[in-house]
C-alpha cells in the first residue's frame, strides 16, 4: 500500500495518537522515550469495520526510542505498522518515507499478546496504552501493592469512582524485565479480565475501545494513587 493511501486510511487513528501523546507528555508520564501505544487497525487495513481476519493482526505501534512530545507533533514519524500472521515472523511496515526502516517498541511482545487476548475477550477494545506515571511506580512498590485485593479495596475506599468506571478492579503484574516475554505473558493474562494492570517498578498498561478511553482509565488510577498517598502522609 502506497504511503499516501496508508496515511489516508490512518487519518483518524493518527489524530487520536497525536492527541493522547500530547496528554501523556503534558502529564509528565513520558520521560525520555518512555511509554508506548498500539492500535489494532485490522478494520482499516482490510476495508470492513467488522472484519477480523483469523490468524492475522495488524498493529499501528510506537517505534523504539520514539518520544511522546514528538509523536504529539508528527505521529507518523514515531509509528510503524506491524503485521503478525500465525506461524510467520512479524512484518514491519513503515508509514513515512522519511523513516524507511523503523524498529517497533521494545514492548512489542506485550502489545501483541495483549491484543491477541483482547480479540478473545474484549474485541471492541482496539487500543493499548503503556506509560510511566511516577505515582503508579511508587504505588507498585508500596505495602499496598503486596496484595491485589487489598490494593483495590483501599483505592476504591479513597476514590469510589473506581468501582463505577473499573468495576473489575486493577490487576497487579509482578516485576519482570522490561520487554521480556515473561512480562508480556503476565500482562496478557491480567488484561484478559481487567482493563488496567500495574507493572511493578515500571508503570501501567490499559486497554480501551480507543486511546482516549485507555488514557482515561490510567488517569483515574493515577488520581486514586495520588489521593491515597495524600491521606497516608
């Protein structure tokens, strides 16, 4: 597919990426090249809003080293498409001629396995967002994070809106090396029944029908963490 056609098909997705990347940078959740995003674009690539080709997954995803502050200005230079077909090596497709050989984010494993999980459990969720709020990294290393049930009870007690917007609660993923297949598997398992998972010592991952809603989920959990820390002082 030629570059102009790709950019035309991805027009609305790129607007969403630009908007959310700006929010992440403004919040201070995306230091250096931190954080990554992906969107299932099967419905854009294969012409039908209903199509889900069995065994095929096409992701619009952050490139390695991309900066959210740059993505907020010109997202096509910070993204690529990764096509995954069962039993085949992923095929990486650039979307901008100025970046002919992009390398996907180091968290590619997590994004792929989570999207495959979403296709089974929440196919309406097309977006995955991973970011690094300081409050969440601190929370993940606090006594509160030693038990998932306790963490959810305490956060819902200080911010009752959590029960309304995230009734399934927040998952906890123990520490695994960033970019590892172990982290990917644990995240996929946790996000099969949750929309938000806290990564110990690392950050948070959320899913949503679009990036804006995934951002909203993270924003809500960060607020709960802030309130909890304020009351603990």
